[in-house]
């Protein structure tokens, strides 16, 4: 009888303590913050404007690259027919075009980085405030940003993913007069700019338009 009473008392204690344990259990949610910002209504408008600028820069750099390659071929093809003065003039033109192309590429990187920051930072800042409010409302103990490659998340239960609801809240809270742009949409899809995460005070560098390596033609052999 003593053992039975003891077991009964333990069972009652567990029943009383169980709700307390459940109430204190951590509630963890995951969100793809970068995707939420870029795929929001305002983020899509910003992406369209950004991508249009990327294509413009890309076209200009490709044009300059083609002109440089044409001069390199001209020098190579005329190695045996052009005189030394003509070869020297072409080589100077190649050097000038190479320097200009490198400078244009660097300027494009800086401009795109600044543009990305200008377009996405206001959206990311509003999204951060919304996410904080959402976490308090839902009683989350921890919210993990799975768009951050440094978080080492190996698996996520889809039930814990709040990205879709987060996007809905961003859209609902977007001011009616923001994000408007008359910039044309790009003819072909290009990667959207990365969002500024709430834990990162400065944005990651934007991906510049790619150009093929500039390799000046070797000096032509003397006759």
C-alpha cells in the first residue's frame, strides 16, 4: 500500500507539472528572410529596377569587350604584314581599351552595390520590425534565418517555416506609395539582388555583371 500511494503521488505531481513544462517549452521558427524581402511585392519592383540596370551595364561591358577582342585579332592577324609603327599604335589602343574596360567594370560593381542598398535596405528594415513583432505575437523563443549560409541548418520541419506568412505581412504593411517604378522589366530573367538581413548592418556586395577575362595580345614578333 505504501508503494501504491507513493506511485499515485508521483503520478499526480507529474500531471500537475506537465502543463508547466509545456508552457515553458521553446517555440522555434525558421524564416528565409532574404527570399521574403525579394519576393514581397515591393521587393519584386525593386528587383525589376535593379535587373534593368544590370542588363544595361552588361550590354555596355560586352560591347567594350568585343571591341577589345577585335583589336587583339587585328594585331595578331597583321603580325607579318603591318609595320612596326602600325603595330605599336594598335598595341597602345589595346592597352587603353583594357584599362577602360577594367575601370568600367569596377565602377559598375560600385554602382550596383549602392543601388542594391538603396532599393532593398528600406524594405529590409521594415521587414525586420515586422518579424520582431511577429515573433512577440506568436511567442517564438528563437527565429532562425535559413537564408544565412553561416547558420549550418541541416534540416527544417516545414511546419516551422514562417516565410510565407512573413511575406504576407510584409505585403500588407507596405505603404501604398512606395516601390513604384517606371523602369522597364528586363527581357531575360537575371538573378535578383540579395536582401539585407536583419543581423547584417551592411549589405553584401552585389554581383557585378560578368565579363570575360581581359588578356592583351602578346607583342608581335619583330620582322
